[in-house]
C-alpha cells in the first residue's frame, strides 16, 4: 500500500495513494462544509432570535477551523505532509467524532 522512496538526507519517506486521496477529498469536503455552515449561520441570524455574542462565537470558531484547514492543506502541498499525516488524521477524527 505504501511505496518507499528516498527523501532528503538519509530518511525514507512512505507514499500512500489512499492517504493522498483522503487529503484531496477532505479539502473538497471541508470547502463545502464551510460554505454550508456559513449559510446556516446567516440563516440562523436572520430567522431566529439568537443572542449576538453566540453568532460571533460561531463565526470565530468557523473561521478558526477554516484557517487550520487551509494551513493543513498548504503544508501538505509543500511536501511537509509526511510529517503531519498522522497529526492531521488524528485532528480529522476528532473533528468528525467531536
């Protein structure tokens, strides 16, 4: 499943096609999730009487998650992904289950 290739120096880097597909699909999924959540927060603020500080908190957390996801995708594109793969998978699992 993972083919070994030589990285910089003497370390060996493992490449995994299913893992790379997971990164690509999770980026697409997150973009759709971000837009849907943003539209839902907008709808909630227009239709329901929700305190303003809760809407600000919702938006702050959504944009924080967006920044972290963009950082993860950027590091993956810069070939730092092999260092962050296990951490990103753990974060993805926490986001899905939490």
